[in-house]
């Protein structure tokens, strides 16, 4: 397993400057945003797909700093009910696939997206309960008329261009937000669809990451190392469904934290061991979204924490005592 990072935490720096910092910390792999919510600060497909010199320099910059490009990321909502917004996210994802093909990368991370509740809606509608019965109608429309048809077509395009792994980040607010919905879309669309496993979005839902990893055996294509801290007093008063802004940390039921600041060493060692048990042995990509720490400090703490826990050497082929 390798230690990686999603580079957009240093989006205000050049790629060269960011990689210099990562290399000094001992990071071995990078995940680079190239559209959608992660932005294009370090990687603009419109440029790299049309300028061979720029593409060669991009590759050379990665090589100079001895890091592997684990995947590209273009998180977005390509099934947004506003057609203009949907097209922007769709185009970013398609460009990410085409660039991944040029770079020899087989994995692109994104969101499943969330449509409106009907063809007339202008905004997404995240339905999470079966009553009133309107919500069941919403879910039927979203999954059967929009989501599944869109991803069947888009997954075929990705496969035709060498991207065999589309990794959905299971994120509340989108149709795929937990292992159950992940397995549903995978069954409907096929094995091109898998998970970008980010524990932080599961923890506050009450999902045990180890149980979720076991449920998704064979379907985990990427991993985000990010933690969540539950405030037990705010949860006791208000529950976990929290729409207060992320900067209102003291009053929220939960906040994102750097790895180790939401849950301890044993918790994360159990996650890492579970990943190995189900056959995931690729990259743990640190995603910094800790509002209590600067990117520099949050990344440093995450690296130090994970270096104590990541299992680096290949799984032994034989067990001498068995």
C-alpha cells in the first residue's frame, strides 16, 4: 500500500511547488483534480489534450519528484437537472477520461450525481426516506430514468478509452452515498463502477468503515484518507443531520478532521487491515478538509499518523506456521 495525497489542498501553488512539498514528506503517489469540484489548478485537460509539449512537461514534472499518478479526479454532478450545469460536469468527466487514456491511468474518481425529483425540477433532490410516498416516486425516476441510463452509456465510453475503473465517492447529497447504493449502481451498470472509499462520509451516517469495506469486497477502486469527529453532545441534542455551515465547528454535530483527529490509531489500523483482507492494496490518498488546521499542518499530521499504520510490504505468499 502506498501513501498518496489529493493535490488540490495546495491548489494555489504550482504543481512543481506542491510536488516538492509532497516529496519531502515521503508521499509516493498523487491524485490530481482535473475538473468539477476539485478544479484544474494542477491539471487542465483542455491544455494537456491539445498541447503535446505541455503534456510531456506534466509527465516530466511527476517523474522529477518520483511520484506515481494514482488517478485523476473530476467530482461533479453530471445528472444535475439544470442541463447547462450537467453538461459542464459531464464534459469535465469526459475530458478526465480522455486525459487518463493519454497518461495510462485506469481510474477516475467522481460522484454518482443527483438528479431532480422529476423532469420539471431545476435543482437536485436527495431523497432518503420512503414516506410520504412522493419520495419513492422520486427515487424511481432518479435511478431508472436518469442515473442508470446515464452511467451505462458513460461507463461504456470510459472502457473504450482505457478507464476500467470509475470510482464513485459515496457522498451524502448524491444518489450513491453508502455501500447499499454503491452496490445497487454497480449491479445495474457493471464492474466499471466501483467505490472511492472515503470513511469520513460514512462515519457520521453511523456506518462502521470496516463493515462497509467488507461489504464492498472487490468493488473498492480508490481510498481517501480523511477522518470525521462526532461531537457527542451536539449529536445528543440534534442528531447527525446537520446543515450548519462547516465553519460553525463548535455547534455542528460533526466535522471533518485530519486522519487521527477523529478516530485513533487502532481504529485506522483496523481500516487498513480490512482493506488488505478484501484485496485493496493500492493508495491511501490523503484528502485535507480539516478546518481547524492549515493544509500544511493537517497534511503533516496525516502523513506522520499513516506512516505508523500503512502496511507497505506485499502480503506474504506463504504462512510458515500454518
